[in-house]
């Protein structure tokens, strides 16, 4: 490295062709940088409200004998 990096700064490693984040400066430690644009964990999912679970299943019998 040409200069001392600052904590949480991003540095590019030409050897591994990756952007890394400085997680510690003394000793110097790098970690894979987190990229929000690549985060598609919510993609395709709908938020679900747990408070009204009973309404989602209609009029199901409450006792097993009624099934």
C-alpha cells in the first residue's frame, strides 16, 4: 500500500481483482467489501404481517375431530 488507509475505507487489490474494506488499521486487516447493489436477498419476497395469521386460512376447523 502506498499510504496508510483509514478505517472503513475501500481499497482495490489488483492481485485478486477485488475491492476490500479496511476493518482494522493496527494491525492492518482487510475483509471483503459489502456491496448493497449485489444484495438481492429480498428480491422476489413480499413482506408478511404476522398479526393477522388467522385471517389467511379462512374458516378452518379448530378441533381435529372436525377435520
